[in-house]
């Protein structure tokens, strides 16, 4: 947790629990004891982007029908939204890359998540190669 706290820099007043990372839930709990607890918008935003990628691929609302506490428990236990077989087995290179980016972005360890630059380069290159018929 000390490594994570080193990443946690900016103050955030709240969050959307459907897109919240494990460390966001933990820091918000700490905030009850320490009003100055801060969240790093970078690693937390990368996690949220991973959930958004899933949302775009699946065309579903993340954690639909689940309460805040249920989502919190799932996320803290390492669970992520379910990936359909259709998406998991897609032959579309861009879908596959987007799924891979999503899985990396919502990794449990924030120090292992990619940066936005890395994700952007991966997606742009895949898009370019797929739609210029090079792949």
C-alpha cells in the first residue's frame, strides 16, 4: 500500500463506483479517517478507461444491477466485468487489442498498468494497420 500511496497525488471529491479502481475504494475508506487522503487521477483514470473499453466492446453498463458495496467487494477481490465469448474469441484485430488494453488497464496492481500514451499507441497502430489492410 505504501507504493500505491506514493502514486496517490491529487484530491478527488468523489468517483463513479462503476469505474472505481481497487485503490480508489481503499483511499476513499481512508478518507473517513483522514480528510486529506488523495487519489492519483492518472492510475485511477487508466483503470476507468479499461472499464470504458469493456463497456464499448460489450455495449453494457459495467456492474449493472449491482450495488456500491457489491461492486466494491468484487473489485477489491480482483473481479472485473464479465467478458462475453463473442468478444473474447473475436477475429477482429481491433476488438482483440481493445480487450487486451482493457485487461491491462484494469489490472489490480496500479504500478503495472500501462500509461495513456502506451494504450493510445497500441490502439492507434492496430487501427491503422487493420484499416489500411496491412494486418
